[in-house]
């Protein structure tokens, strides 16, 4: 199977003969075509994009608590909602909740 880079490498010069491209488009395509083991950081490079996604995923995995459930919904009774509209109070609730779940994950691991 041919990669997007290989397809562009083979067809980009012919494309440019028939179509206009901006300086930015030409630069990004060229960076992608020339990309090797060193990252080109082109926004359209599938190799660099996969590498970035893999690194991001691993960083996320390393920083998450080892718990089977990662989504928690906190609800508050309507009586408390005016109090929680104050960012300081809401922050106290969220930090306390985070600490509670951190302790729970440590107990279960
Ligand atoms: Zn690249």
C-alpha cells in the first residue's frame, strides 16, 4: 500500500503544473514529502501526526489514575448551586472531589 507521502511525492510536481498553490501549501507539502525519521512538524504529515498522537496518548496514559472508570459526573442539589457559582467554592468542591478519587484509586491499586 502506498502512503500519502509517496502519492504526493510522485504526483505533486505534475499537480503544480496544472494548478496553483500558495507558498504555504507548497512549503507544507514539501516538508511532508521530505519527512524522514526526524519530525517535519508539518500540519498535514501523517507520520508526524501519528507520532504526535502516540506521544500524546502515552503521556495521557502515564498521568491518569489506574482506574477502570475515568468519567465521573458530580451533581449538586439546586439549593447549593448559588454557592457553587462562586469560582472559589466550585474550585474547593472540585479539588476535594479530585482528592477523594485519587485516594480511592490508591486504595484499589
Ligand atoms: Zn513529518
